[in-house]
C-alpha cells in the first residue's frame, strides 16, 4: 500500500535513540594561524629593538626605513587581532549551527537523493515536478534493484509525497526493514517525459560535530552535513487502518 499526497501533516513524534556528540576541543585553523602570527610579531619586535640598539651612531637608520618597519609592525599586529576576532565569530557561528541542528531531532528532513528507510511499517519519499503531469508512475525498489512496488503517483506541480507501508504490490508480502529507492516516470498530455527531481527523506536521530567543527545530522543513522538539508518538517504518519496519511 502506498499513499501519495502533496503536503505533510503534523503527527505524533516517533521515538528515536539520541546520538548527540559534542564538538572536539581542538584548535581551529585560525587559532593556529593566530598563534603563529603572534610568534612572528614577537620575533619582529625583538629584531627591531636589537637593530635600534646596535645601529651606528654616525650613520643612524634612515627615518623612511624606520617608518616602513613600523608600518610592517602595525600591519602584523592588526592581522593578529583580525584573525583572533574571526576565530571568535566562526566559533559563535558553529555553536549557533549546532544548536539549530539539535532542534531538528525527531524531525523529517529531505536531501538530494532517492532513498528512504523502511522502518516500523513506513517509508517516506518525495519528488518534485517542474510542471503538472498528465500521468505518473512510482516504482520502489530495494538496493539490489528488485522492484517491490509499482503504482500511480500524484501529478501536481511542485512537491509530491509518497508514503509506503512496506507492502509488496506484486505479491502482497511485507518487505523487510531497510533502505529502498524510488523512481518516478511522469508524462505530460502529449506523452512527453517530465523530469521528476527525487529527494531522500529520513528522520533525524542525532547530531554530531567533527574536529573541524562541521555539523552533521544523523538521518536513519547516516551522517548528512547540515548545509545539505533542503527541508525539515514534522514527520508524516501513515494510518495503516485506513491507508491515509495523517
């Protein structure tokens, strides 16, 4: 049984195991660079002071040379301060991104792709049509390429949602939990093909951050970079008693 609809509705949130990891306490690239600049600045200051102390009194340094070296000193000092400020801004941005990602827990998200995980008698897919179609066919296959469902899809322009209850449309058996993929064949009134853009759909079960500060969402136990998320919604629940999505 499959249900195809055009918009998701709010339902009870499913229970998932929380896998929340905090960011590793490692120095960022900017921090390391800032420390290097600080060391260079101290070395420059020592060399400049030594040069002044040991100059020939009868042939003192040219004032233009002194001005140029002081300008270099000021530029290096400003660079150190700039890098330090950028480091703080990046750290704040990462913390904000991590906090936002945590709010996605137990939510349904979409990314580019064509897969969904069948679990608890439900797998959710979506596809986009650039224009309204005259006909569409939805094919769901397992990861070996074996078709387990074939049936009509919705025809509207924009997002079309497919909620599958795991029943094989060919033999009426219930397929095992796992990852499945969707293919959509859509045509217009003239019989010409319409390219449907599919998206992978899954439930966020955790948030993690690596030692570079990159934030990822665990979607059906698979890490997806936070900036690859295209949409987030309350999960759609299929009412198996009536075959309706609610």
